[in-house]
């Protein structure tokens, strides 16, 4: 089950992909275990992702929770997001650290 706090954090995270809030994204996210991890999102990667989402999908029209998967040390939440430029919905998977409620994983697919 998704708590109100997790729902609010997930919606904030999804809405942060407007290309203006890299610092807020960093504050909400767990620091990488390995600072040299290639999976770490840089500001330029964030800007590119935001640009791709806006060009392909447009503005957010709705965000809907789908389900939750419990893992050993995190909660993986699944979201369906409708955008203005597409009849397709995007799938967002957001993992939260159980101890800190910070974001551990993000996957977007459309």
C-alpha cells in the first residue's frame, strides 16, 4: 500500500521533470553508494530527460497509482501518467528507501 507521504513524493518527483528542478531532485534522492557509479543522474542527463519527456509527451494531465512491490530494503511503486501530447500513458516506477523515504530508483517508459 502506498502511504500519503509516498504518493506526495512520487507526484513531486514526476512533476520535477520539467527541466527546472535538478537541485530538488537531488535533495529527494538517495546519494549513490558509489560516487563514481555510472547510473548516477547528472544535471545534463536530467535536462535531456526532461526535454525528451516534454517533446514526446507534453504536460502532465493526470497521475495514477498502479501498485506497490515490497523489496528487502525498499518499496517499489508503480504509476501511470497521462500527458497532453500523447494518447499513450507513461509508466513510472519509483523506488523508496524504507528507512529514509528518499528516492532510490526511477524508471520511465512510454
